[in-house]
């Protein structure tokens, strides 16, 4: 048995952030020069709950003076493996990512330039195309779209 198989998966959370214009916030990591966009995300520390980690990651990556509401936990769960160099560095096989729906109300986004190089607001169609191109499976995108329809139809949110 290789050492890599002994490692577990790091717990990770992501924020599917949307605004009143039904746009989605996507960010690019500094360490990802190929331009892959993703949601705000990060690891869950041992002493944190998922929601505490989510709030911390939002604050650290895009600023602490934002008005937003965590709406619900998504049923999407991404489990993905890391390349060997990351496994060796972090001692995890990969990440087990849970996502939360977050309604962005207002505030000025202030990127952590050590971690993120840029951000963009994408409409639903653009966001779906981006997710399908990158690491989300068709079934995960379908689930996301079903959950999004429920959120859009809730008049108390948008």
C-alpha cells in the first residue's frame, strides 16, 4: 500500500455566491495561471464547523465588510484528488468539498491578493458553461441548477 492511500481527504467548503441581479461570483487563484475560475472556497480547520469555515473563507478571500446571508447547504459534494506534489506537501489525498448558497446583498469586494488574482460576476449561463468546462460533473451542474431554481422562486431572497 502506498503512503498516498493512507491519507484522507481534507474537509473543504465553498460559497456559491449570487447577487440580486442573479449573477454568480467566481474567483481565480493566484496559483492557477491557466485561468480556471471557481467559487470562494477553503479548508475547514479542526476546531471549526463548516459554516464557521465558510464565513472565515469569505472574510479572508473577498473582504470582511460584506453584507450577505448563508441561505442553505447545497447537496452537491465534490470529492477530488490532488496531484502528488500537493499530496506530499499537505498530507491529504485531496479534498471533500461541501458547498453553501450565499446571497450577496452589498459591500465592496476586496481580494486577498496573496491568494486570489481576480474575480468576475457571471450570469447563470456563463457560470454553468464555466463549471461544465472545469471540475463539475454534468450531474453536479444539474443539481446546482435545480437548487438554483428553488432559490430563484423564493421571493424572500431575490
